[in-house]
C-alpha cells in the first residue's frame, strides 16, 4: 500500500537451496500471499496477486521449494493468513522432528502502513508478524514484504537503511534477517509497463540469474538483495512516487550467505555474453516481461527461463535492438548480436497511495483542522444575507469527522416583507455540532467530497415594527438543523480550501439555502490507517 505505500523481505534465519547443501536433508516451506484489496479508502492494487504468483513460480522452479510445500493465498483475511502461518509452523515442527533442516519463506505483496499489513479491512501488525516468524521451528525463515512503509519492521530492533551486505563462500548460517523494499516513510510502487511492482520485478529478475554477480550459477540472498536494491532505486528515482530505498535488519550467526536459487536447475536459459554493455528486457510469448537487467561489459549473465519463445530487447546508448529466440527444453542459448536487429521505441501506479492518495500529505485520520468561513444564503422572507463562522473539525477516521462551529449571520431585510406589523431578524448567532462523512476517494485524496450535518441552538436578534412605526428590538431563540455537502481541496499537507452548500432548517421557518467558502489549517499527526 499501500499499495500501501513496499517491502523486500523479512528473514528469520536464511535459506539454502536444498540440493546445494551436501549431505543435508533440507525441507523448505513457504507461505505466499497477494492482496489487491486493502482498507476501503485505499485504491485497489492491480498486480499484487500476480507478483505473488511470480515469486512462487521462481522459487518452486529454481529455489528448491516443492509445489506441495508452497501455500498461496489471494486477498487473504487476517484469520486465513494466521491459519496459514499456523499450518506452516506445524509442518516445520514435524519436519524438525524428522531430523530435517527447516527453512521457511513468507512472501506478502499488498497494502500496508506504518503499523502493519492491511488484509482487507483488518490488519496484522509488523510486531505480530516478526514474532510469528521468529517463533518458527526453523533454522531459516525468509519473509518478503512488498508493501508501503514496510521498512518499519526493520526498525523494531534497530534496523537501519543500508545498500547491501557481504557474502563469502560458506553457506552454513542461522539467525534472522528482515528486509523491506522501501523505508518506513515511503510508498511502494507498481508499474503498468512491468505489470507488477518495481521491487518484486527486480527481485524475481535477480532470482532468475540477473543478480548472479559471481557467475557461479547460484543467486545468494546478498546478491538478490543488492540487485533488487539497485534496480528499484534506479527505476523509481524519476517516478511520481519518488525513489524507494530498500532496508534491512540482519541478525545472523556463522559465515557466508544464503543461496536462494540455482539457475542451473532451469529447464532452459538465455546466456548474455561479455561483449554486451546495456540493458536487456526478456518477454515471453504473451508479451509479459519475464526479466530485466543491466549487464555490464566483460561479464556473462544467464537468465533462467522455461522452454518457449521469447522476445529479447537490448538497449545500448539510446538505441534499441530486438530479436525472437526459441528455446527447446534443456537448451541454453547464447544471445549474439546477429540475433538482434534495430527496433523502434510506457506509466507507473503507486502501490497503494498514488500522488492523490498519498497518506503522508493528505491523510486525515487523527488530525484536527481550524476553519474560518465566509458565506451567505437566501431566505424567502429575509432575502440575501451573509455569514461568518469559525470552527474545529477532528477526524476520527479517514471517512468520519466531528465538528463544532460558531456562526454569525448579518441579514439585510431585502426579502418579501409584508406591511406593518412585521418582524425582521437583523442578525443571528449560532453554536452547532455535527458530523462529516467522506466516501472512499474517487477524485483522489487531494479532492475529498463529503456530506455534512449539524445541529445546534441559534440566538436571533429581532426587531418588531408596529403600525405606528415604532420599533422594538429583542432576542429570541430557535434550533437550527443544517444538512448539505461540501468539497475539501487540499492545498498541501496543512492547508485546505473548502466549498460547501446546503439547507438550514429552523423551527417555524422555511428552509434557507446557504453556501460558504472556507480556509482550513490542519494540525496534529495523522494516525496510520
């Protein structure tokens, strides 16, 4: 989200590809969840579920994860998510009792905020998630969080923003690591061009072999993270949502790094030779972007794919080359320049908050606004009149606010006044309390329409005119019920311009149409949704 506004991975001990650890009986278990829907006020995501499926696919094909040991959830509730975690925990305990080395992977793509994951209308806090992963009966546990503000999870025990971590030759490690695709104050973004999130796209590309900096055919967690960090940062620097900065918190004992995937296990592969120095794009027969990477000169790279037909595009110094390559089962094909010919020369969507729904500038829940208004109205008896008001509005949640307002009205008696005797209302002073309801954003969070209702007493300053021309001034009272609508236009984080209109119903009087223009100043910290 948020998609609340994002995360890379939370790791509770790190994992080895089972086939790579000689003499060890390794069981790798996974829970993979994608959630396009978040809280009602969040814009639904398009590709969270697809991202989850892509991650599960690369791990079952290249990461030593048996399909039967990979549980996939689509738009889970809090209950179904916790039930799936409990099932993984039970399987992990059973495998440990059988003497296996157990490795647990948890991947989540969807909405989140500063407090935790948004599972529809419910939430799962980062602390709960972290404790659940650390409580697994496993030497290794990896959780990938691709969601807004997920960097908070790295701060719970002193995590900090870093670019990458080191590796060495040993693979025997235990402990935990928590990694996120964005910092605690950033939104994660998804792209129409990628048909997925920037981070998961980079991570999956890396796991397919793009991150294999050593060229040994294996992708370690360090290599995958470093590749995803660099690619995510590079591709989001110029987007509307701004740069994403992956972060992590590593608590490991032992030496070495964790092997995530073995590219050599793939059914087919594309080999990019050392002569290429530019960016490659690999698309399958359905035009889906399978992998993307920058390959520097002097280094070979192999991209693990399935047998089939692929379009390979190569971008070098603003020139684009393209070619179709068909791979048979078990074939590893080296791409050469003769395969590629000249080719001719796409928008991003914020994961969760977009520029108009960003929870940082325009969130309302928990904030208070001081408002000053100038307006007027029309009464069939009193004619046109002007009003001045001041009030406070406090948001209980994004959709509901309480308000109190003091209103003064000056009346000019230009209406249809009968002959004497008659009574004129010269001015009024009212104190009212009410509620505003904001429907889910459909114009973006910068522009928020609302419905409004208030109720309160009104003091009326009146003048009686009798047949002799005498005038008697006095004060009377009534009750005002105001029903109407309005539109908040956010000028920034703290200032808003509000227009409103509605009907003022008073005891023993005809309804009066009123309108107003308000300038508001908001203060206080927005409460995470």
